[in-house]
């Protein structure tokens, strides 16, 4: 070993020693905060968002902002676990993109609770079996997840946060050659995200829907001449080969997940509010619903419609707006909206992801 290399490694060792002391000091403070909270919520989404925003703003490199976010997410995860264990329900089984989103948001010091449906995620949180749940709400290629929107409308749970997960779909199989594949298992959303690639490279393979990508991987692992469309994490879990990586038709393919829980989230300084609303069945009613946002200078970032299930051709509109419901402009907009709309429900205010 050269003297120069030895010198650098000695410097790294001294920094590592100092980092360990500082991490433990931080952990000790987190424990004291936990004692001060008593029975208060372990997770404070607005506080964690503020920490990450501050660290990214202070970052001068060479670490990327994404790397800094990942690093401090794990630090907060380990410190949070000293206060109390955090259990998060998600659409299982192990190896799904939902599981990956849980650990991206909450870190590895989190107990994931896999359940077999989106309904099951809501039930786990409502019953207290999980502290929080994580559910998919939309994909950049395939659009909204209707079941999640329907359950948000009828549940007392609040949206506490969001996660944006870049989704890379892969062909997984026991086989070594793509030409041997006769059937492909996957979730309908994943088939939709990869249909161009499948039409070009596996046009004659039978496509069979599964309840999740991980379940598709399990089925493919049990058969010959079969493959699954799923993520790399499913390949690791079910001991499958990745025949072809990144087959999604759009390289920017991203799924948005919502964190659901029982708490109201305080402002972080960079928030959005989600709500559901419906208009009276009369000319101009939809225009009237949007007027409060425009008149108060509140930006609407999304609108999605779903059948209301209360009458033929009646719809509920799901809207995301910039700002927290306690912000003056947003609060004024909501107050005006409640005077106009036939139905309004605030689903939650929470920190913006990313």
C-alpha cells in the first residue's frame, strides 16, 4: 500500500469514528424526543420532509441530492426505530414495487406488513394492525388506480405523504433464453406499461394476469417455459434470472404511492392538499367548482374523475392543489368551495415528494 493511499484511509477512519459518535448523539436525542412525546405519533412527516429539504439545500457534493436523501432517510429510520417500532402495511407479497416504495420512504428499520389487496392495506391501518399503509394511486403510463380513489372517499384515514417510485420492469424466468418463453405472468398495470415491448419481442406468448408482480414471479418460478414481468427485487426473492431488464415502454415510468394513516399532518413549507368533490347537476357547475382556486391564486396540479356510485352519470372529482389546508389561500378556497359544491372531503395535506 502506498503512503498516499494509507494517509487517505487514515483520514476516512477518523471521519468514520466521528460520524459514529454523531449518529449516536442524534439517536440519543431522538430517544429523548420519544419520551417527551409520550403517546404522540412516532412519525412526523412534516418534520422529516423539512430535514430532507434542508440537507439537500445544504449539499455541496460530491454526493448527489438523491444520495443525500437516501442517506438521511436511513439515519431517520434508525433513530425513529429507537422511539417505537413502525409497522407499514403494503400490497404484498414480498418483492413487490409497493414493498420497495415502503423502504424508499421509511427506511430499512421499518417492519413491512404485506397484505393481499389494497382494501387490506386500509383495513390494517383502520384496525391498528399497522401504523400506516402505503397504496398505489397512479402510474405515469397507465393512469389512476380506481380502487385506491374509491377507498379514500369512504375511509376516515388521511393521506399523510406520497412516494414517487421509478418503476423498472424486467423479464424474469427460470429459462436462459427469451425464445423459450411460452407464457408471461404479470399484473395488468405492468402489462400496460410494457405492451409495446411485449408485442415486439414476445408476440406469441400467452399473457396471464396475476394479483401482483411478486405473485407473477412466484408462478413463473414454479414452471418451465414461463416468465414474469416484475422488478429486480422479485427476481432476488424468488431466485429467478433477469432475462431482460428495463422493458417498460417509457423510461420515465413512475408510480405514485400514498401514505395513509390516522393523523393530520402539520405544514412542512412545501405541501399539497388532496380532496374529493362533486358538483350539482346543472349547467356551469363544474366551472363554479374551480372558481375558488383561481380567485385565490391556488394552483391545481391534478384532477381525476370517478363514478360516484350514487346515481347514473354522476361523478366525484379528485383534485390535488398546491399548499396546505391551513394556508390562508387554500383555507379560503376550501371555505368557498363548501358553499358551492354538493360534496367536499379533504383527503389530507402532506409534504410534496421529491
